[in-house]
C-alpha cells in the first residue's frame, strides 16, 4: 500500500515538474527556497533580497548588479493562486515606520520578480525569479515520510529522555507512563498526550534552551489544522507486539499516517519538490547562547535538513521529471551582532555544523557553501577605549526588555556592546572530551560564555533607500550569479 502511494505521489511530482520545465523553456524561471529554523531571519532575508533586486544598493560581490547589467527588476503577479503572496510591502513598512522586525514565517508564501538584464555580450534577456518562503520546521518533517509510527516514536522519545530535554519533557513522560496504549481508543487521552507533547516541544524553543530538532513541525505552527485529528497524536513506547485493534495505539498510528498524508506529502509535492536553489538560514548565535546541548542539537537538525534535499546537478531527464536542488547555501545570520573580526569564525562554526551534510551534497554533484551574513545590518562597528585599552565594539539599539549587566534596555538608547570573540578553532566547541562552554541552559546570563543581545532595525530604512547589510551580495552571487551569465 505504501509503495503504491509513493508511486502515485511520484507521478504527481513528475507531472508538476514537467509543467514547470515546459513553462521555463518559454520563460526562464528559477525557484529559490528561503527557509530556516525559528527566529533565524527568513522574512528579513527575503525582504532584503527583494529590496536589493528591485531598488538596488551596494552589492559589490553580486557581479550582475555591480557591473550594471541588471536593467530593472519588477514585482510580478503571484505565480500560484492557492499560495499566499509574500507581504513584502507590509514587511518593509514595519522596518521603516516602526523600526521593528517583521513577524516570523508561519506558512508558505511566494513572490515573483521579473529581472531584465544584459548578458556579458550585451544581449537583453529576462529571468523570472520565484521566491518561496517557508518554515524550516516543515523541512524536519520530510524524514517522517520514511518512518512508520514505531520509528517516529523511538526517535522522539530518545530525544525527550536525553539529559538536556528530560526535565522539559517531564509532564509528558509522566503521562505516557500512566497511559496504557493497548486499552480502547480514548479521544480525551489522545488530546491530553498531544497537548503535553506539544507543550514540551514549545518549551524546547525557549531562549535558554534553544533546541532545533522538534518535529512534527506543524505541532508548533498548526495554522488551519489546529485541533484536527491529524495533529492530535503523540509518540508512544512501541509494544513488543502490534497494538490491538481499536486501541489508543492504533489510533495514534493512524493519525501519524494522516499527518504524513495531509501535511507532509502535500508540502513536498507542491512546494519543496519544485525548488531549484535553496538558502537555509541558521541562528547559530542562539545555540551558542544556550550552550553545548543546543549546539549539538542544531548540528543534528541541519544534518536532517540537508538529508531531506534531493541535491545534485540536473540532467535532462531529472530536470523534466525529478528535479534536484543544484545549490544549497547555509547562512549564519546576525553577523552584525559580532565585530567583523569574528565573522570568519562564525562562518567556520557553521561549516563545522554542516560538515557531514556537505559530504553528501558533493557526492550528489550539488554545490554547497556557507556564509556569515546579516541581510539587514542593525549595528555599526566602533573602537572604544576602556581602562586604557582600545576594544572592538558594535553600536546599536537593543530591543526593549533586553538585559545586560543588570541593565534593562528601553528600546530607545543606543549603546556600545563588546560581544567578545568566538573561538579561532570551532572544534573546541564540539569536543565532547573537553570542558565545553557555559550557556544559558546551565549558567546565568552574567556567567554564560556567550551572550548576544537582540537589536532593533537601523533607522532610515525606506522604500527608495539602500538597506545596509553584511554579505547579502555574496549570497546573491552564489545563488543567482550563474543565471545572469
């Protein structure tokens, strides 16, 4: 039955891929996926990318823009009638008028840009760029397609019982111990377990914990499915034998399969399988804030994310029927929270996080790169003298409620912050035999080895003004540069 379903799903994807490629023959099109885990800056990146293409700015590494070959880039009507449009104008207004960051990505949205440009030989051409913005948590659901309920339960409960999570999962694990999945199905018990499991996942996202590997993704972003049976299940300790017919365990198994059918497969078919290029935004600083367990969890999550990609160069056959993502860029965001002397070190940490995934991508023929960037730069750099010593600092306006050294910021005052330096050798952060480092999960904010504040957007952003950034141009060159050749 599963093999038959997979065959039908493959046929659907092949038809959609063929339709996309036939349209691309008449109108060259590139579908770029923008994703990342919670609070990594997906909406900010997409807004900045659109602004840079349509309004210009300082983009020295993006060759097509630097050489003046991009004649114009204009927003086009929404490509898919059933998908919400990315609210670019609203997000830009939030940045410019409120000096606030736009709301986080909680659903798939799209926006189309038509770019007219001159080839290196001077011929005028056009490229249709479809941006697909979606929550990275949904990517972590794709491995569920290859799991049955027992495998999902084992993986989920192993994570929940790990030392870094056991206290957070305590209420759920206690309820699980008290439940008997072999007894008749009970809707109230299913809702209780699902609610406690969801609360545990939500607790794992707190700033002091900052865990990343938290499937199923829709449990924390239910949208229109909130309260549905497809989101009312939870992992159970697998029995020695199959659950008896009509039992709570069978109900959970059925709902897990419904989740895959109603949520995961449509996302894969309608959006993910159609992507050509992908950028994955990573908030590595949040993991460093939280501590070693969060960093290790982020590494596992990124490994799972790239395993979900069908990376590799497109042959003629695969481009028509089973397209693969040709380029993947992992980007460590919030580089503006560090002095530039630590940017290369942040990039090295990210490279270490995706080291295992990089090997698989290269074997498939895909291009994979890492970069430390800030799509919108919220700080500037300064040299400040303290105690007779000159120190490298960043200057910005912390968000209201942020705290440092016992001082709570009001969201108005501008301050100079000494973020410190990341280690020159990233392996020191991952060495299980070493002392590790102290994070918020095991120490106070004053004692943590890393503490990065959140800053408000810079003043002066507007529709016709360039947006300050760090290495957005490098990301554009890697993801799009060859298509303007």
